C-alpha cells in the first residue's frame, strides 16, 4: 500500500507518494526509477529511497499509487525486474499517459503550477473495452480546477465541440463540410463495392487515391493508382483494414479521390490560430553500400526515438508488411537489395508518422491564404484543436487545383510531430499556448486553512463569499465534502477528497481545511498553487509554520498568507 501527501507539503512542493518496502533489494528499484526518469521529467521530480521506504515526488501521483504493488514485490524479490518493468511501464505508465501528445501538455501545466488530475478513472486501469468502456478513459486529465477547468485526452479537449469531433472522424463528412465552406477539395466519392470503380474510373484524372473514410492511422491507404486492376486491389486492401475489428458503419466506407501532387503537410490550429506547420516525409532508409534494405530498416528502428516502450517516443518504427513489399516491388527492389551509399530508398509512399515517417518544421513558410483556410475550418466547426492535412507543391503559395488541396482534418492529432520535428525548429512553447487558451476562463480561487478557532473559519469564509448568491463554494473538512454548506459526502480518504473536489467544475471557490500541522504533514496542503493560505495565530507560533515560510519564500506558489 502507499500513502499520498497531496500538493504543497512540509517536505516538498511536489505531491509525495510513500511506498513501504518489505525487502532489502533496493538496487533493482533504483535501476527501474532511473530508467523511467530517462523517459521524461514529467514522471517524477525526484525520489528518496531506503530499505524501508520509497518516496516519489511527482505531479502524477496516480502512476505511483498504482505501481506500489510492483515496487514492493520487486524489493522483496517476489517478482523479477522484467516483471516489475512490465507492470510499471507497460501496464501503468503506458496506459495512463499513452500519447506523446499528452506529455508536453501536462508538462506545460505542471511548470505553471496548474493542477492536473485524472478525470474519469481514479483507481485501477481499465483494460481494453472492459464493460464497454474505451481504455482511453484511463488517459483523460482535468487541467485546472473548479469552474473553467477542462478535460484533455491527448491534445483533444472538452473545448472541442461535439460536432467537430463527429465531422473529423469521417472523411465523407470532412470533405462535405470543406466543400460547404467553398474551400479547395480534390474530386472524390464513396465506393460502395468494387464494381463501382469501373463505373467512375473515366471521370477521374489519374493517379487516384483509395482509402477508408474512417481513421485508420494511414493503414489501408493506397496512392499513385494508375489502372483499374490496382484500384480494385487497393479497394480490397482498404476493406480488409476496415474489417480487422468491429467498427461503426461510417468507419467501413471506402472512397476514391484524385491524387493531389505535392508534399504532405500537417498544420496545427489551436484556439483558432495556426501555430505550427510540419512537412511529413514518408519512411525511408539511406544506403551505405553494404547493408540490404531489411538490415537498414532494422538499423533505422534501433533509433531510441522509435522505441515505443518509451511513452515519450516521438517516432514510430518501420513495419515490414504487404504495402511496404509492394512498394519495393514496384521500384524493382526487394528486402535483400543493397542500395548504393547515400541512396535514399522510400519504403512508404504515405507520409504517415504511424507508418515510420519523419517531420520537418515549415511554420515560417506557410502562405497567408493557407493560414486563412485552416483557421476558417477550425473556427467553423468549433474545434479548439485541429490538425489539418494539406497536400501541396509549394506551401508558401495559395492552394489551387495546380498547387494542392486540403485532404483531411483531425481533432486529436499526434501533435508531438508538430512540436518536436526531426528536422528544423522545435515548437515546444505551443504547449504553453494550448494550456493558456484552454484555461482562459478558469478563475476558481483556491484557499487553504490551517488551524481551528472559536468561530468556524471555513463557515465564516463561506458566508463572506456567499454574499454573491451565484458563487458555488466547495469545502473539504476532515473526511467530509461540502458544497455551499451542504454535506455531499463523507468517509473519503483525504487525497481522494482533495483530487475529487478539484475536478468539480461547478465550483468558483475551493477551501481545504486542516485541523493542525500534523494534518498538513500527513495529508499535504492539497494544491500545487494556493491563492490564500489562512493560518490561525496558535498555528503561526509553531515551528512548522517557520519551516513552511522558509521552504516557499519567493517561489510564488502561495500568493497570500493571512494570520487570523
């Protein structure tokens, strides 16, 4: 079992999870924690380890509460290091922070001392589609607290309108809305069956693209089709990709589209503004005159940035599959072919990051006309975040039939490929802009009271603030949960109560009450940032008060301290 000291506390400015150890083998725990630390600083700030106890300072305490059993069994020798790694990294971390797009957003919030809390599932990992619920529920976070806080899942958020999410998931609805807005779109239509290809073939300029209308991560997409035979083959490949698991009817449709000449770009719009433009380059290998293509792929996949066991990986491995082999055959190559030195061999004809591609920053090269187009789409469908895929010959010029067109949109784009390109300028600062825009209406005030007096302090404060009848005030007093003076629940663990009330988006003000400094020592102050800390005179005379003042002086983590 573990113990959570929530928010600012007498030991650290970071929430601390303490795990009791039952064995003496702490070397393996050190190895595990050092490996996780190398992934990304978001997972913990520091750890203190002895043979009796592990203390983890982290703003993602759920990860460590849920890892305690693996760590305890590792310390006692009941499981191997490999089993512990599998449990902590692949079961807990990967399923709590699956997408690299999540990490920079949470990191930006943490650097601003903004609260982040699990939004849906507080305890235990939901496996797969247990009880009909998607395991993405494991990865939703509340950023901010109280009224104006928002929920994020990767870079999608509760600020994305439901209509935007429905439009973007289906290329049919995406193309339809883009045409409705009068924006450039290559000729396209839905193919109900293979024989439809023969009926429409002469109507399309070649080459064409055939692909599923639902989001498949680039799978089932075939480009450069010049004849009916290959078109039928592509149709059946797309059908196969849409039937590999249970999908909704809208996910199983197949479409044909005139192929737009040019290069592939992902443009990221946040809060109505184009923030980043990235050129997406299909997966390739570079010959050295010695290794064959299979060996070059294996060498490319050994890049640590392609290590998918690291939750912070920014590239995907190249998978040898049928489309890859078909492309090699088309170019009169095989896996055993040995490219000449410095020869670039493309192994994908789709510029998809999930298929092993790389990225290059092009933000400063985007024309004003393209900028207006993508911002128009995002604002018109009310998407706070939108990835817009554009194919064009020259991104510095307007989109025309000759220069390119918009291909598709996505409200949950893998934004890491924009923020951290392989080539060109990194744009990590955009994560800060995302958080600032997301929380533009988050004005909830956070107050903490330490001590007791004849006049019940929380009640006095509540009566004062409730002079505005529109104010909703939430309080945690011992194990009890109140809203506007009405008891809502009791018997809650303190850390659970603190996290729960921060997720209540109806609250204008939140008050956490501690009986004395022993309470603070055991439970923490509860918040990562406090607007006002109220301390009774008797509590201000104790040594813990001086310790607190010394620890947080000048850190801007507590705006005001009032002795009452």
